[in-house]
C-alpha cells in the first residue's frame, strides 16, 4: 500500500510536470508575427500565429523604406522598427501578459534608416549612408545618442541590410559592396569599413543576409546568386537555378530559405561547412514580389507586395524543411519587414 508521503510526492511532481507543460504550450501560444505598413503614418501590425490581427500601433514616424531587409527586428521583449521618412527608429515593448506590445521609444538616426539588428547590448541602425550603434541599458532602454557612427564605403543610398557577427557587423550596399565594420569590446562600431575579399567579378546588387556564428549568407540579387561570407572573405557562390532575384534569407536548422522577389517563390538550400546546396527550387509561392522573410518557433513568415495589396503569409516548417501554408493575409499598404517574436522569456521556467 502506497504511503501518504509517497502519494503526496507523486501528486506534487505530477502537478509540476503539468504546469511545466502548460508553460511551454503557453509560450508557443504567445508567439507573435509583426510587420509594418511602411506608410506615411507608419504602423506596427501585430498578428498571432493563426494570422489574426491583434494590434495596429503607431510608430510615431514615417515609413517609405524600399529595397531593404531587416526593417523589423526583436530581442527579448523589444521590437525595433525603421521609420525611413522621419529618420527615426521606434521600439515597442512587450506587454506583461505577452499578448501584444506598447510604444516604448523613438530613437533619432543619423541617416534615413533601412535596417536594424540587435547585438548583446546594442541596437545597430543601418542608414542610407551610415551605420550607428546605440547602447542598451537593461531590457527596454536604448540610448538615443549613438556611441559610434561609421560612414559606409559607398554611402550612396543603396544600403540594404545589417547583420551581427562576433566582433563585427556585416553590411550590404546594392552598389556591389559587401563590407564589415569592427566592434569595440563594448559593442560600439568603430573604424573604417572593410570590403569583403573575393567578391565575384559579376557581382550585382548584394541584398539580404542572415548570420549564424561566423557565417554570413548574402544574396546577390541581380546576379541570381547566393554567397557565404566568413571572416571578411567570400568563400562560396552558388546559382539560384532559375529563381529570379533571390533577395531575402532566413535559417532554420540546416536549411537556408531564400525568398525570390521576381519569381515570387521561396527556395530551400542545405548549408554545411562551406557548402550551399539547393535541394528545392520552389517550396512555396507568394501572391506578390517578396520583400522580407523571417523564421522562428517552427514557422516561416513572408511579406510580399502585390500590384494592388501586400500580403503576410505564415507557413509551418517541418523537420525536412517542407512548408505548409497556414494563412495568407492581405495588408492594404506597401508593407516592409517581418519578424517572428517568440513567447516571452519569463515563460521558460521548466526544462523537462
């Protein structure tokens, strides 16, 4: 016969297990997908993973960005959005219940911002002519004054995206430049940008990028190519095999997904070592020309701009890299940027 002590211990353990499981499920339920209207009165649009529009929030700035990626990024409980027309970046803080966001800060930029990225304790703002670093204090406060500003190599208004690497940033300018910028020990940008070595002779419009560890995967949109940049050196260049204008990239495990603007498709590549191998030219199609792609929590989100409206498409991605369309929503504006914001960190109390 089971003693009362053993029975109570079993019930207590079962209660903790069920609570932990519910916490994990709640965390998944609180995953959100965000994009921006990019209109004159720019707005952040917040969706749940079923495609339901939960919030429409003013950025208190003007949109107008184009030919860019990473116009929206997130870290912990903050989302940053570029306001190209008003030369500002807006941050939104996640609500305590995790179901939405509220306005947090309006940060002035040196030049019209097109892309943002979060480092360990900095927000990096890529403008049309500059890259600047803003120190973060705590989980929600970003300094309005940069602690570093560097002028880009071309600085002709063709900048596209910024990504974070260990000790440096990688930046694309569509005027045929892939460059890196050094970071000081504290994370501030410094010095003069360095042009990546071994850029192909036929390079034409470096565009979107995604980073992992020391690797930066970079599209070369008008040449219909993808490249691998490591330690400031272009190591690998592969063809998109007929998919026009690969522009935006995201990583899911061993797979690299490229959204192809001209073809209105998404391609899948296997990446390992210095290899980039296309194993599916088309894994999904969109209703318009793609303008950004993001991944997280078993999902991939793609924003496209059609002839009469934009669309936000949310796909599930399985262990083999197959995409299944969950929802495609119409956005009545020229949307820009997309991010999948996972459930709040505070939900992760258990690891069973």
